[in-house]
C-alpha cells in the first residue's frame, strides 16, 4: 500500500504547489476575482476535456503505465507554469491547461488501482488514500507559505517541484499491483470495461457523479478561494492567507484519514449526509464570522466536511471491478464539472456580493449533496457469464518470488 499512498501524495503536492503561489500569480497578472475565476477555469477544463477518454485509456495501459506517463506530463505542465510566470503569461495558461488534463488522467488511474487494493483488503480504505493526496496538498501549501515568507521566486519554487514529481512518481508506480484492471478471460485487454458511453447511461453512475460534483465544488472552492478571501477581508499578508489554506487542507486530510470509521459505522449515505452538513456549517461560519479566529474555525469544519465526498463516490462507482475504470472515469468527469463551474461561478458572484459572501453558494451545494447521498449504497457486483469471468494477470516468478509484494495485504501473505 505504500506505493499507492506515495502516488496519491505526489498528486496532491503537484496540485497544491501552484495553488500556494496563487496570490503572487494574481498580483503579477493583475487579475480581479472574475478574471481569476477564468484562469482557474482553464485548469479544470483541461481535466474535463480528457476525462471521458480516461477510463478506456487506463484500461488499455493499466494504472501503472498510465500514472508513469501522466506524472511526466504533470511535471511538464508545472514547468510551463513556472516559465510562463517569469517570461510569458500565455505559456502559464497553457501550462495550467496541460496540468489539468494530466492530473485528470492521474486521478482516474490511481483511483482504479486504489479500488483494486480496497477490494483485496475487504474494507473501505479509499478515503485514506485520498488522505495521502490531502497530506501532499498540506505539504505543498505549507512549503509554498514558507517559500512566500522567504521570498523565494515563484518560478524557482514551482520548477523544482515539477522536476521532483516527474522523477519520483514513476519509481513509486513500479510497485503497483501487477494488474489492477480485471479483464474477461480470453478477451483482449481493451475489453475489460464497456467502451463508449455505457456508464453515462446508467442512472446510478450519473447520480454518484453528481454527488461527487457537489463535494468537488466545496473542496475546489476552499482550495482556490480561502487564502484570497482571508487576505481581502481580514487584510492579512500572503503568507497568512496561504497558512489558512494549509489549515483547510489539514482538515481535509484528517477527515479522510478518520473517515473510514464513519463509513463503517454509518454506511456511505449516512457518512455523506453528515459530511455535507458539517461542511455547510463551516462555510457559513467562515463567510459570516467576524474575525480570523471564527474564519479558522469555519475552515476546519469546511475542510473536514468536504473530505469524504469525492473518495466515497469513487469507491461506490468501483463496486463492480470489471467496469470500474469506465465508471470511475465517468464519475470523475462529472465531478470535475464542480471544479470547472465552481471557481468562475464564485468569481462571478464575488464581483457583485464580495468574495466571502459568494462562497455561501458552497452551502447550497452541500444541501443538494444531502438529497443525493442515498445513491452511494453498496452495489453488489453482477456476476458475469462463466465465459466472461474476470481474471487478473499474474506476474511470472522472479528472483524476488519469495518476497511479499509491497501492496499485498498482510492477510494475503499468511501473516
């Protein structure tokens, strides 16, 4: 499991690194809230454009090779952002688009692999994998705050992280399970999941995607706007705004780490309803509280509540392993619409009501999440015909045959 945690954490580090320097990017490009919302739209659109294809591509390549390839592309995207900040704004925008596209593929590939690990373990651990993602974002945001306080150039900071992501992630992916995507016996690997638009015609898959969308709005709004809202309303420095953003990410991390216990106790629907309620309260407290202390309390509740939605939705979509890649791709595509529509919507409203009051729209989405949560009930896998029994590719014996695989659970090793 260590390699799975590491790849999730690397993805979080990549996302948070550029976001942690957003105040400096805003100042350098002289952006108002609406223009900044459009800039944030670019990265989300990059993800949405490629996500409908992600399930089929991950099925064909396998999560290991897919993650290896997109990690390099993420590094290239971050590198373009770094160079664009220093040299040419259009290059920065192009880098954000590539970053969104690559991280969208990365999301699907690593989630399909995590679902396979979860099924092997036989318990709901998906939120903990996303906790590793959140831990990566905390590290990225905290390091970004430190770089801001020390006045380290934005391009140097982002460029260094780009190189780290491109070099380290493929090494971790080598230790993935040998085959995370099941395939039908006697069929080509590309037939492992139903191609085309099949998942988009399944009501359960679509509604799970809408549930993911509501929580994506909550998480994305917090990641993109909290630091700026604190700076604008409470007149703090960029470093303090970034630290508040890091506090939000820390709350998300803790919520995901302890979330499986809530899912075990309350079930997926109950856990999602409770999470949405907590997030709504936190958003209201953040937006309407009188000082930075109440804002910090609101951030903690907001992050804790936003934590469970996306991983629990993806886990629900992967109940049936044969179709997991396509369904996860569809759910992630729908969920990403929250990242696409949320930032510009809040930026548009901020031009009329002020940023902190515009963030109250997140509470509305959390109310919607409560009504959708029932769809996440466990869906038992449908047994395929005998001629189409799912099989997994088993690696040939090697010199290390006697050693347990890094991601193999202890109970499968006879321990």
